[in-house]
């Protein structure tokens, strides 16, 4: 009974990660409604980096792509980044005709919760809102891997739900990718090698966040059969591109649109995959502009 | 270490990672200072035949706009929760000038009254109406004693009162001098921007939060 309760608690925790992986969109919107332009971009920058890093993680856990036959695997990946001290603040500049114009260190969306108040001329003051005091940001996504045709497999990530009154905001994640076995052309190699591409689009709330991620790269892995399990260290090197738009209403209910510059980053993945019959588990560390870790599990044949 | 032991350790590492995450405390209580900004707006009509005039006072209910902003939050914020409220800036905008080709250079001030106390809050000197027309909002130079009165009203608002402020314009000089045959006629809008800070407590998902 205790074990069952723990299992249910663990399952509940995973479901919570799925539906509440980032702060409620309404709450973010409330926090940034005081901001426009460059300040809004600076405030949300760590969130953009973290979403981009998470989307481009847990895309693979092996470089082995069978040459043929039906192979299906249903997987759940949990990707997370840990924020550093540098992510907690940005240089913010006073707005709205405040005098004198002043630039100070203010909390980002992941920074400390306290507001920063800047004194001005004649007894006036300017406030910068606090952050959500986040140490990490996680994103969970189910994905389906289907192969193989001439050493090629497809990966589909999909998640869409209306959270109704939960105030998290509607979530929509779609991702499509292809991987092709390179090692099939290089017989005798001790490791498997594959190359792949992945496109993803993530939306949160009513256009609050609209992000697209693209990744292409190569992976290598080596299967080590060990008694009841197969252990497979894997590594990957990719080039990731991420772009994010944020739209919200300011305090006067005027629409504000913040377009983050498209950014590209090299991305190194180091991970370990274990497979026992139809169950696979994997954990990985991702080194990129925003480093993070991911783990996941899958059921497949 | 034999292969079997290596395999078991590797699997335990992967399983441990999974168990560690799923067994973690996911939701953490966070306190976030939310900033709400609002402004009090007043329209003035100036129709004068002389340089030194006193305009009709405009009445501003400070509580009105802020209460609306607090109520618009979900869940609504309470006045008692506000930790700070201050005047942020002020601006004025000339919206109509009877003869846009006829420039006037005016000096004077906007006065504020709260309770029995009154003070000048905005000084304007040698302001060309020709230049101001169509220039949008012009940042106003604020006077400390007037700002103190405004901030005192905001403090009283936080205490639960419904402060009412009076604003009026007093002209000091005008070039050329207005006369009954060539009177000064223009409309303008004044805005006083203020803010309130209120902490809210949220349950936020944070895998490694405290």
C-alpha cells in the first residue's frame, strides 16, 4: 500500500511538472505589465534562454537507429536548467518620463522577489517589480519515436491542453524531427553514429509566449550489454537556434510585443541510457549557452 | 569492479535521478512584489484675457483609479497589503490651441491642495504653446513640497482613507500679453503618474527551489 501511494505521488508529481512547469502565464503577465520595450526583454531574458535550452534537450538517448523494422517508443522527457546568480538581475532603465533617467540592477523574472525602488527628483520614486525567485525551470514533454525506414526514424513531440480555470495558461507544444543512421554506411565502427534535425514550437497562454526551436546535429553512442540491462553512454553535438516572441497588455491595456533576437548556440550533450526489456531510462547533461540536465523514460519495442 | 556491478551502479544512477526528481517538492511558496502603475488625468481649459490668472480647480479622487487597478488583479489586491505608493512623474500635453500660428510663451505653475495644505507641484516657465502643440506628453518639472502632498495622499490611501486632491493653474506671465481682443485660448491635459507596490504570495513550480 505504501509503495502504491509513493508511485501515485511520483506520478502526480510528473503530471504537475507537465501542467505547471513554468509560472502561471497570468502571473508573468501581471509582473511584466509594468514593463515595456528593453526592460521587458531584460526581465524575461532568462526565461527565454531556459525555454530554448529545455526544448533542445532530451531529443535522443542513443545513436542507434535500426536499418528497418517497426520500432515504436513512447517517452517522457523532463528537461531542466538551473539558474546562476548572473540570471537573477539585469540592467534596467527608468521609464515614463521619470527624472533623472537612472539605470540600476533590477530583478529578472527568475530573480529575487523584492521590488527595487529608485529615488528621483522632488520626492518622486520609480519601482522595478520583483522576480519569481526561481532556482530552476523545468519543462516536461511526451514524445513518440517511430522507425525505421532505411535507417531513419521520426520523433514527434506533442502536448496541448486548455488549463481552464487553473490560470496556468493554455499550453501547446509541437515538435517534429528526423534522424538517420550514419553508422550503417560505416561497417565495423565500434560506436553508433546518427545525424538528425528537430523543429519545435511552444506556445503558452494567449500568445504570451510563442517560441520556436530548431536543432541539427550528430550523435554517437555505444551499447554495453550488462547482464539484465543494456547500458549505453551517449554524446551529441548540435547547433541550436531559438526564437521567442512575447505579447501582453500593459497597464493601460495597450498591446506590447517583445521580439527576442534569434540566437544560435553550440550544444554538447553527455548522457547515459539504460534499457531493461521494453523500459528505458536516461539521464543527460547539456552544455550550451544555458546549460541544463534532462532525464526521461520510455516504453517501446 | 566486474561488469555486473558496473551495470547495476549505472542503472541505479539513472533510477536515482528519476526518483530524486519525481520525489522532490515541486511547488514552492514565493513572495513577489508586483508593481501597479496608474495615473490621475485632468483636462484644463484656459480662456484668459490677462497674463496673471487663476484657473478653475480640478478635483482628483486618488482612490478611484488605484482601487480599480487593485480590483483588476486576480485575485484582487487589498489596500492594506500595499507596501509602497509614490508619485512617479508628471506630464502635460497641449491638445488644442485656438490659432496654431499664433505662439504664446507662458510661465506659471500647477498647484495642489490636499486638506488644508497647498503647494505648487509643477513649475513651467517660458513654455511655447506653439512648440508644445502636437509634441505629445512633455515631462514636467516637479516641486518637492507639492510632491510631498501628493505622497501624503497616497499614504492616507494606504491607510484606508479616500483622499481627494485639488489641482489648479496659476499663470504668472505671458508673451504677448493677452487682451480681450487677442485672448489666450488653449486646452491641455495634465497627468500625474503614481505607483503602488504590493507583495503577492504564489505557489510556483521550481524543482530546486527553497
